[in-house]
């Protein structure tokens, strides 16, 4: 690493911990690869209120408390708390996050010699980062990532989100759709953005022997297997696929639907999905597999015939590339960045949201079609992380040149 180059302070409230190991994995995957080439530390603000412990009695996964500091793969990860009242005064979260975490950011920036703050999501993270960055004399890069950013349009948080984007030194979006659907409505011209999609880890996601994969999971060699992966929340649409299974089984009697994932802060549909499967008489076809590590997940992909995701919105769905890296054709909705990932009919079928008949037909055609699975895997391989990391390094070196910190500016002095 060049000691005279950029030094990056990552700022994101969504980041993995022992308490929530799958939160923000896509951010860690991206930024820890940057850390192999640039000095980097993480500040991951944690929302907190006096009512959290009480709420966890009824919702065990709500704001799981994490260690205030840990070294993760050799990287310092700091988790300062900030006051955030559940369901109340959300328009103040950005200000409260900035107030609650500025001291930690100041200290980490001084120790690291930070030259740039890399914030993920526009609000509250991006807003807090730009306020802190202005006080410390550090430029801020904000990445827009998906539904969390889009959902704030028209809300009480739109004004601070708009302010954050205007204040950032550089804007990144994981897909062109986010530039059109979030950035431009918030007054930011396309030229202020650089598109940096997520990549796929080819050491973990690649084709495996299907017979071995099915033997591992106890699936019949002749079964037709669909898979969906994601948080068990309404946005992802598992509840839209289950009602289609009875009709699919008329054509494919041995059909199995693997649902891989768990609850998130937005909820947990696990019990509802099991109830829905029973209601439609397909409990024996639906397997709720829970969360899986990436090394285990490839065997689930490898056991399947097709990947299906009836999602309402995605900025850039990593699972689509993971599935394709394992040779799976994709059936998903034509929303957000999905057409940018499933960019060719040879990769799968896109369906308007929500057209139940069209989605059913697309799944049938996908199961009956003879796909070039090697070509699908090659498409994913062309989206490996290396090129994305090169883009990010270029941005940080351009925006966070060491000359940006002079005379103690940015060091908290």
C-alpha cells in the first residue's frame, strides 16, 4: 500500500457483527477488498434507545447489541451508539447519529490519518457523515444502495437526504436505476454519480456437482428445484411465489422450493411463509432453510434448477450474480437494477411487477428450457470484484488526496 495515498474511514450503520453476522455483508465484502490496497477503518453507528431491551422481549432480533469495538480480518471496527427512538422522530436520526458518533469519528480519523469518509446509504448515514466531514475538513463519498434510499422519497426525511447528496464530494450508485429513480429526483445530475455495482466472490460462488449438492441436502436427483435467497421480509416476495407452487406441481409433481434466509430488522415472515405453504397445500414442497454461510450457500445454489425472486425493488441484488456464478438461470421482476444484472435473455427471464400469471409462465419456461449454464456462469465471472475495487480506489485517490488534510484539518485538532 502507498502510505501517501488515500486513507478511508467507512461510515455505515449496516455492518456485520457477531450479533448480526449477515447485516451489511455486501458492504463488508466491498470495503474489505479495498482495505487490501488502502488503509481503512470502520465506524458502524448503532441505533439505541432505553426501550430496546423491552422490545426484544417480543422481537428477539430487534437491534441486537454488538461489541463496541472489534478487529475483523485485521480491520478496526468501531460501533458507537446514538439515540434513535423506535418508530418516532425519524427525521432527527441523521442529526442524532452525527452528534452521537462525531467523537468516535474524530478519534478514528486522527489515528488512521483519514483523507476521506465513505458513507453507505443517503440517510441517516450519509447525512451524518457530511455533517461530521464538514467539521473535520474531510470529503465525503455517499453510496446509494437500494430500497432503503428509494423509500425516503416523499417522506419527512427527504429534505435531509437531499441536503446530504448535495453536500457530498462524490456520489456512487450501485445501479443506473438508482441514479434515475433516487439521485435525479433529489436534484442530483447523473454526472455527479459514478456507477459501481457490487461484485461476486468467485472463490465461494461457482458451479458444483449437482448430484453431490442434492445428496448433501437430501433432495431427490430427479426433483425440479427452485431457490430463493434473501431476508424473510415482504419486499423480497417469497410470499408471492408460494401460492404459485400448487399450479407448478401439476406440471412438475416433484417440485421443491428452497427458501434460504432469515428475519431482519424489517420483520420475519418465516412463520407466515410456513402458514401460507400449509394453506396452499404445498408444505411438503417448501423448505425454510434458514441463513447459510456463503460456503454452504453455494451447495444450495448448486442443487437448484433455477433461481426465483419475486422482489418489489432492488438496487443491485447480489444474490442474482451469486446464483448465476453457480450456473442458475434467473426469474425475477423488472424492477430497480435487476435488468442491469439479468441483462440478456440467455441469463433468465424478467417479469413486470407484480404480474402473477407472467411470473408463473416464466418459471415454467425456465424449468423446461435447456440453458447454457456455463455461459451464465461466465457472465457472472465477468462481474468479479477486481474491476469494482479498481473503480473505488480511483475515486478515493481522486477525492481523498492527502493534500485535503493540512494544518491539522481532519485530525480533530
